[in-house]
């Protein structure tokens, strides 16, 4: 009888344990969806928060760009440096290669020579009037630009310059159109080759004086102009005096090469009149 009772108790205990296990399993299954739902509900606000933060960031970025664009539009454009080239008013045309500018300064064109019209000891030369009239047509009463070479002035105190009016290089124009000869003297040789070429072109095409004055024109020497002996001339200290030269022309050339009156480093012009070593022949 006792054995039967024990068996019954064991069966009841086993059934209880089994029910307990089933209950635990059923409870876990019921809790899992709720947990997943809770996780979903928790993650949703996080995602919404991230999206909101991103939208705010984009909005701030857009506003910053708009502000920067407005600031850029208010900035003044960069001002380019203006390099103004000084011009001079022509008040008088003396002849084909000499003019006077405002203030009374006389300008002698470098590198060219036109037939004489106003020389005190020479008659009016062939094509001189035409050259003078063409020069007057080009520059009289107009604003010109001046370009210096090496020398400042000639022995007569006239400024030695190349002349520009707009884009026209007047010295070259007069030679190329047959109103002037190429006539270059060192050290002012910057455009010497150009002038020789311009003269050759005018002569070959019988322009101006080359067509009208053939009987008085000597043949053009077919040679390159002499170059300036710049490497042999000292202009940085007093290295010469008038006894170093045999002629006034030689001394004048050195005097003008080194800057003339503005840089008479060798004291060749004692009376400061622009003429060096006047006692020399």
C-alpha cells in the first residue's frame, strides 16, 4: 500500500514539474514580442531624433551659405593697379624731326633725320616741306608719349626721345613712309635695326623722298648699325677727363652715354651747358 502511495506522489510531482516548465516556456514566448515592440518603440524616437538633428544641421548649413553669399556680394571688386603713362601736349612742330612740348622743351626724334627746312645755313632740302607737314599732321596739338633711350639731350640741349601717339611709333612711321632717313648714333641704338629695315622697305617701294629725290639721295649703306660699346664705358665713377679724348665728338659721346648733365660723373661739362670738353676740336 505504501509503495502505491509513493508512486502516485512521484507521478503528481512529475506532472507538477512538467506544468511548471510549460508555464515558464509559455511566459517567455509571451514576453518576447513585447520586448521586440519595446525595442522598436525605443529605436524609433532615436531615428527620429537623428533625422531631426540632420535636418537642423542642413538648415544651419544652408543659412550659412546664404549669409556668405550676401557678404561676398557686398564686397568691392578688386581694384586693378592703374599704370598711367604720362603724356605731353605738342605746342609746336619745328620741322620733320623736331617738336616743342608744353613748357617750351624742344624734342629731337632719335634715330631718324628728315630733310632740312629751317636750318640757318642750308637751303630747304628736297621733300623737307612734305616731311614737316606730315609730322605736323601726325602730332601737332596732340598728346604724345615719350620714350628715352640712353642719352638725355643732344649738344643743343634738346631732349632725345622716341615719340608715340596712340599705337603709332612716329619715328618708325616717318622712315617707313619715306619722309625720313634712318640715322642712328650710338649709344642710342634701341631701334636701329628696325629703322634700317623701315628705310629699306620705303626705298624698295619708292615711297616719299625715295621717289621724289633720287638725284640727291646717296645709296643706303648695306650694313648693320654700330653697336654701343657699353662694356667698355665706365659710368659708375670718375674715370675720364678731357685729356683722354682726341675730339669733342668722342668726349660728347661718352658724356651723353653716361647720362649727360644729369650724371656728369667724369666732370666733362664744366659750365653745365650740355656740351662736353668744348676746348677739343
